[in-house]
C-alpha cells in the first residue's frame, strides 16, 4: 500500500468532531472509579465490615486510612493521566507520588517513639498483618485489570514501566480504600508498614507487568 | 524572531542554528495544522498527515538504514505510525508542543518494531525530539502491505505457504510444521502460489 493512499484513507475516515485530551482523562478517571467500586464491593462481600467501625478510635483510624489511600490514589490518577499520553512521562514525578508514603512513615516513626520498645512489635504487626498483606494485593487485581484496559484502550503510553507502576499504584490505593472498612488494626505503624507496603508491592508488580500488558 | 522560534522547541541544545530553525518552523506548522484538525478541519488534517509522513519517513529511513534494514521496513513504520497517530490523536494535549508528542510515538513504534524483529534497540541510536522534524523525505517506497493485499487473492493453502517461506522467511520444513502440510505439499503450494502471484502482478501492471 502506498502511504499516500493510507493518508487519503485516514483523511476520509476523519470525523468532524473536536477531540481533546480531557476525553481520555475522563475515561481513565472513570476506570479508576469503577475499579474503586469493585474493590469496595469485594471487600464488603468477601471480608465484611468491621464490627464497631463507627466508634471513636476505629472511626478515627478509618478516616486516617481513607485519607492515606485517597492521597495515594489522587496522585496516582494525576500522573496516570499524564503518563498515558505519548511523551507524558517527562511530566510524571514519582517522587511526589511517594510523598503520602513518606508522610505516613514519618508519623509512624513519631508514634513509635511514644511507646516503649517492647510494644513496637505489637504496634507494627497488629492482629492481622497477614490478612492485610494478602487482601490488598488480591482485591487490587480487578481494579488493576480495569485500569490497564482503559490505558490500553484510551491512552498511548510510551514509558510502559512508569505507566504500569502508576496503574499498580492506583489499583493498590483503591484496594486499600476498600480493605480499610474491614481492617481491625488501629495503629499508625501498622498502616505505614502494611498499607504502604502492599500498595508499594502493587506498584512494583505494575512496573514489572506494564511492558507486557500496556503495549499498543 | 528566529530566537523565539528556537526557544519554542523544547529538548534541543544548540550548535546547529540551521537545523534548529528548520525544526521550529516544522513545529509551528505541524502544530497549527494539528490544532486545526482537532478542531474539526479535515483539509488541515490531510495536510498534517502528509507533512508528518515525510518527517517520519526521513526519521525511520535514517534510523533503519544505519542498521542495515530496508526502505520497505521504514515505510511500514511510517504507515503504522500514521495509523496510531490517527487512532490516538486525542492523546495530544493542545497546550503542549507537538514535537515531543510525535517523537515519543515515532520512537516508541521504532523500539517496538526493533524488539519484535529481534534486534536490540542499542543498535539504532534514539535521539532527541528535534531530530524527527529536522528533515523531510518525500520519496515513498511502497510498503510490504502490498504483498499482503496480493496474497489475499490466493487460496488459503498457497497463501500460508508463501507467507511462511517467502515473507516470514521460514524453511520449507518449518513451514510444513507450522501449517500441518507435508513438505512436498508446501513446495507445490509455493510454486503454484508464486505463479498465481506473478499473474496477479502482471494483471495489475497492465
């Protein structure tokens, strides 16, 4: 086929509709939102809401966990939208995306200094670190698949490692959002290690899978 | 005026004023055409694709010929890139310069192509965005898609035999294993298929 013919063909299949990047932004945002809804549903259906969630300390910690997950998720979407465009990786700052992790780690460090050393173990591993470690990555699978599909369908990332990492970060964040409704542990170090750690794990998995899954 | 135009093009450091001026001129022109296209102008869109096609051709020829590849391969990449630019044109942010966007796509498709054809990207230098728009090449080689179109006219057996041995470069034995035919059947199919192709080509030439 001659390239001129192709251009003629593409030109004639051109639709007279204005297209804007905001269209892609909305689609990606929607994919993350649907992913979050799936994560919530999975967490509620499989794990169930924690008893006594609406009382003082559990409620306070729920707000803390939600704030952490929302901050991570918000930054993930912000940069995901950029990395989904060709060349957009130059406007992605993974250091800034890591700020919520740094902040929570700092808070955890501060809170550990207020308790005696022999309680550190209990503060960090809590009642259910294993459940958290398993649940967040498992719940993240559905949002991860959804957002991956959306990036492939609507975007055109040219840095697949970063794009994958950000998909993983977003999926991990919405998964943590859902899991927080069930989570029984109310200490800052627990959130820092197990929420932060599992979301980081999802990010790493995304970075590894990105080059395979996000090709277009 | 020229200085402003040069500053507009992002990722270049400059000892080549002539090239820079050419790049910034191309950037402004392409950007104008693309923005008009995205606003709904089909005429500008066609012109955009034509201009871009010539830049892409020069870019891919330059990259591929250095690693001993053919013009046809470069033309395939030009077409592939034009197609993805068409289907993903909504990823262009009109507030940004067009050069980095186009270059990112062209480079991505180049690396993807090299990976698929089992060459290492290290063999082909991948440079800054300005290189893409520094040159144009209006001499289009025909792409290998022509062969695909001709092959589509052949019966399935002949088509797969020719595809395997002549296009994908497999040996007769490998082609036989892939298609489940005997080696003799593959040879016969190739022979008949080539004859039929020659007829087709003769037919279109007349």
